[in-house]
């Protein structure tokens, strides 16, 4: 993602009184993972919009976070947390294990067979292969310089790790667990997406572009304007042939994958970092650092934003679970931002101990 500890960068200062009240509320809800959360300030009344916050699971633990990945059939949520990946049971809201021993984790890719997972270890310049049944590390695969976004491409049975520092994509054969190609990229990659038929897409954050890659030939076949600034998260409607990069300036783009043309720019929250898509409901999602889940109707002319749901400050990463029609996002409570200094002119606000929380969003 845009920064290794995405949780910190967009957090805003909060007063002590607000923090105490908010932390107490989250703690109370966490006592029962299935207790529905009350609508957040600014949320629409129940029934007037499709989605609402239904659970808040307080997981706690130290460190920042990055991508989250849902494994719907296995009822698991994988969360990149600093030097490890934490695993949450989505039927109970409880932490059931972790994969540790890494330097700085970013993303998690899952094979369609349900056997293996792949973790991008950015500071370790490696991809970690793990067994999903035991959560044991199987192999450490050398990667490029700073692997970040990572995805499984099913048509070629390959894993693609996008190297944020090296501006390359490392391609791993899932059968042999060996690196089979390193694809040079013309900019800094962000979140990838696949269509399931052999095409990989990725945002180039510093170029304001989206690239299309043929997974079989491992070559870039098109470069398109993203239609917005600093694209980060990327959703895909493979059947409808549209991409949904999310950007600064409170904008999502809708790109036709046949022509590369931008066909709409729906409004979303501020500071987005993740996107998703529901094939069943023809909806695009974006989560942003200001604590907004934006829902865009991809079936309506103009791609209108039909919901701006308040979640919680800093909840800017997400995973969409197609099996349950639920969105999972994560954040924590933050303390006051320290005063700037010569050594640290842009200090980050600290995360309050034990406050890390998974927010579950669905239809009531």
C-alpha cells in the first residue's frame, strides 16, 4: 500500500475526552463479537441504505497494519500486522492464530485450491509461502525490492508480487514455488487486480496510470490514464469489464477495460486505500482514512454513489467477502499527535494499546 504502516499516516489528532469515550464504547462492544454496533455518527437510518456496521471485533495487539484478505469458504480473515499476519475466525470474531517471523508484511494472496497462502514481506524482500490448514511457514521465496501488493492469477497458476521500491513485478510459479519472471514496471505499483482469464491490472501511483499485463507473456499490453490522482486501491468487475481505481481528491474512476477510457468519476471518501466489487449486487466499494465506506452503483447511469457509511477514523483498508456479502475493514484508536520536531517534522499519532479493531459491514 501507499506506506508500510498505512494505519498511521492518515490518522488525525483527537481530544483525550473523545478518545476515552470511543475506546470505552469499542471495549464494551468487543465483549460480545456478535453484538450489532449502533450506527456511527453520520450514518443513515437503518433500512435507508444497503449496508451498515453490524459488528466490531476488538483484536488488540501491537503494531500497524496493511492489507486484509477474506477467505469466505474457510471463514477466515487474514490481516497484515507489522512483522506478522493475524488470522481471525469470521464466525466468532476471535483471533485463531498468526504467521510470524517476518520483517514488514503488506499483503496476502490465496490460491483457489484452499491449500496455500502467500505473504509479501516488504522489508524482507521475500514472499512467504504458508500452509492455510496449519498456518505454518512452508518456504521463503526471494522477491524483488519491497514487495507490497500481491495477487494470485488462476489462469496461469502464478503469484504476482508488486515491488514498491523496485518498480517491478515478481512472478512465482505456484506449482514449483520458483520465481519465473521479473517484469519491469514504468512506475510505482500499488494494488493489483485480475480478471481470472490471464490478465493482471495494477495502479501506478506516481504516474496516475493503470497498466494491463498479459500474464502468459508477462508483458505490459496497455497503459491508461487512471482518471484521478495517486491511485491506490483497485476494484474489478471482470464480467462487466470495468476497473475501479480509488484516488486522492475524493474520487473513484470507472475504466472500461476494452478501451481504457474513463467513463465516470464517482465521489468517495478522503484518503482511500482499498476497493472491492460485488458481482451479485453490481456494487463497487471504497474505504478511506476519514472513516467512510463508499458504495457505488455500477448498474446505474453515471455510477452514482448511493451510500457513504461512517465507520471509524483510519479504516482505509478493506476486504470484500463474496460468500457473505460483507466488507471487513480495520483501524484503531489514536492518541494526540506529538509536537513536530527537527528530527521528526511530521510525527504520527500513536495507536492506543489494545484498541485495534475489525469492523464488519453487511446487510441487516
